[in-house]
């Protein structure tokens, strides 16, 4: 589950997003905010191993539950 | 009818200015007398710790609490329970649903609070809250705020220059903690330099623990008047700032004035308290201060730890719109829940050794900015301001120390946002 070598797949729900910026702060390069509304943008839905811990942390920190880990399938890493 | 005009004494989105109920809901309060009330007295212990009596209540993460009007609601002191409540849309932030866990500073007679004034989106739920928030989040992104770092550095340098000129003894609140966030929020909003003192004076009254209801009402109206003038000016001649941008949104004139007032107040009275109290905390923890001075690269995590350790915006209030089960307990519709941010941020299950200030700790996940849809809108600005300002202060004054014994530092122990009233500091002149 939290094995950093395991591939992961990220998704974001911009309707739920409240633009707090925790994802972009915690995992830059994986998440960003658009300049207009400040809502989540997934830059890398299948981040390489070295970014996975930060990406997981960002998912846990999101105040709105707007970013999620989905299945590990299809990740290229 | 509720009669309090000052609910716009609100803070960053996510730190509830409290209100009381106007609903007809009646709660049976058997044995309510035996229930604890919210402990707020910090006078006996370390100035950075939550009240000892609150810590004593933190053995249970969620417990019953007696409110000012006799209502039986809840107190959340556990980190997990706090997150659960704050992120659950079945808990409302609308002021008119809330009961007060403690008398409001300066408004001791007030037990019933009015709904949010127009534009005060902190006291709204989705979808009304979402409408306001969406207009603003694009202005406070991580990227935009980081672009302001250079400006923060420049202005911090000016404040430090002025301190050197005035020293070697100054009030750090006056010279440093207050002006830096004030300048930044004024520049963001587009408040001209000449209006800043006028705004600052009225906002100070709004948050002044000694000011009475009448004074606060006047200050609230004065901020509204100044903001109305400013909005009219931006409409006539737009400039490159947030208020000008908002004149082209779908906000009504009244909403725009209200939003402007909330943002200004939030910008003036939140980070300033973190800078003042945070410096006090560092000075009282010389090992931590030395570590930060030696390695300014620790600034970002120091800021997170200070946010956790000090939790100046506290508590956050919510009201259950329906029956909700949290950690196996049923919270009934209509119950007010007081989320004690300072207690949750000292939850040993989340932060081992929570009463220790430890800048090497990963304090990420603290709830100092709240959690859920109302999590502080200005948090990335606050982070940039603090990350720049603390190391700059320490670098400029290697011998910085308190100019009075620590117990003589006056504390805002009854204010909505905790902090120091003033912080006399001194240093060795070269």
C-alpha cells in the first residue's frame, strides 16, 4: 500500500477542489493549480518512484478530498 | 433578532468567528450543569501551551461540552476527529446555526449571533460559499504567492533597517510583525498606501480584546465605508490588483465590499500574530532558534511547526445539519461542535511529544489553517511571509533577545486570534 516502489495512479476532482494549494505545495511536479481559478491540475498521473511519497502525502493532506489514488494499473512510472 | 454587527471580525477562511443559534431547535440538556465548559484560561502555564484544563479534557478526542446559553454540544480535541468534522459537509459553518462555547471577546453579553454579513463567506456553506471561494482561489495559489517572496524580502529588509535605526530596543509587533503582512495584503487587494493606517486602526479595534460592542460596531461600519470608497475608486479606474479584478465579477457592490473587508481583516490580524508570538516562542527555545539561524533552509518546516505549536486561530465552530456519527459517537442534528485546533495540534497520536517545539519535526498535517472547504484561503501567502521574515530577522540581529522578563510579555489571551500584544526586544549594537 505505501510501498514507494509500487506504481500509483492519481486522479483529481476539480468540482470538489477548494484551491487551498496543499497538493501543489506538497508534490510540485505532480500537482499544480491553474492560474485562473487556482484549482487542482494533475501534471503527472503516474509519478515516478521518487515522487510517490510526496504524491501520497498530498492526497492525505487535501482538505477537500479532491485528489485520490486510484488503481495502480497502467502506470508506467 | 440578532443584534451583533461585528461578525466580520472574521479571519482567514476556516477560522470561525463564532455565532449562536436562532433556530427553534431545543436540545434536552439533562445534567448540563455537570458538563465542562470550554477552558480558555492560559494564564497559569507556558504562554504557548493550550490552557491546562483543556489539555486535561483532551483524554477523550470527542466529548460533551456545555455552551454559554446552556446548549449541550461537543468539544473535539483529537486530530482525527477534528479532520473528520471539518471535512464533512453535514457540518455547517453558518453562524446562525452555532452556539457559543465561550463569550466573545468584547461582546460578553451576546449569546445570539446574526447570519454572516453580506460578503462574509466564512459563515456560508456550499453552494453559496463555493461561489465566493472560486472567485478568490486563483488569486492565492502557491505559485502566485511565491512570486511575492521577493517583495516580502524587500519590505522585510526595510522594516529591519527601520528597527536598526530605532533600536536597540523596539516593540517587535509594531516594527515587524504587524507591518509585513499589512503591506502584503494591502498591495494584493490594492489598498493605497495613504488608506492603510485608516484601515489598520479600525481593524485593530475590531480585534481589540478591550474594545466594547459600540466601538466594534463603529469600527465595522468604518471599514465598510472605507472599503466602499475604495471599490468605487477601483471601478472608476481599475488597477492591477484583486479588488479591481473583482469589479468585473458577478459580485454585487455590497458583496464586493464585504469580501474586501473580510480579506483585509484576515490579512491584517492573522500572520501578524504568528510573527510576534512565533518570535517569542523561538526566543524562549534558544536551541531551536540557533538551529534555524544556522540553517535558514529549515525555515519552511519551522513555519509549519510554529503553526502547529501555536495554533493562534482557535477554535473553529460547526453545527450538525443532520445526525452524524464521528468516531462511534452520534452527534445529533443541531448540535454545535467546537473543534479545538490547539488541542488537535497537540494530539500525541498525531504528533509525538506534542508540547515540544521541534523545528526538525515534520509538522505537516497540522490543522492551524483549518481543514475542509473553508481551509484558510490565504495560507500560502502566510507561509511565504513567515518563511522570509523569520530567518531575515534572525540574520539581521544575531543577539536578538527579549527586553523584558518573559512573564511580562502581554498576551492576547482573550482575543479571537492569540498572540502577543507587544514584544519588547533588544540586541547588542555594534
